[in-house]
């Protein structure tokens, strides 16, 4: 099983191909849920040069940013670059 680790939100880079799929209404709904219940599902990131690259979990990342969080639960995966 992969281990969840706290990752600084400021060190997560969002590739352009993911940014285009952002739904602000979904971010708002997730932010409300995270505020009430905490972050239930970790995002997936891979290690890049001096930062992490988002693989999945854009809406969770943006919801945590909106809540003013400094870190986010993440799973570091070995993913191929696109």
C-alpha cells in the first residue's frame, strides 16, 4: 500500500493539461466537505525537479488552497511523463 505524506502546497506544480479541466463549483463543494470532514482522499504527485508534479487530484488541491491550507495529503507515485 502506498503511504500518504504531507506535501507543501506551494511545491505542487499543476501541468497545463490538467488546469483546463478545473470546475470552480466542484472546488467550492469539495472545500466545504474538506472543512467539515477533513481531506479524505490524498492527491497523487510525482517528484519533479525541486517540486512535485500533480498527477491527479486537481479539485482537492484547489479546494485546500482555497481553505488556506499549507500542506496537503499526497501519495508520491512513479508516473511516466506525458
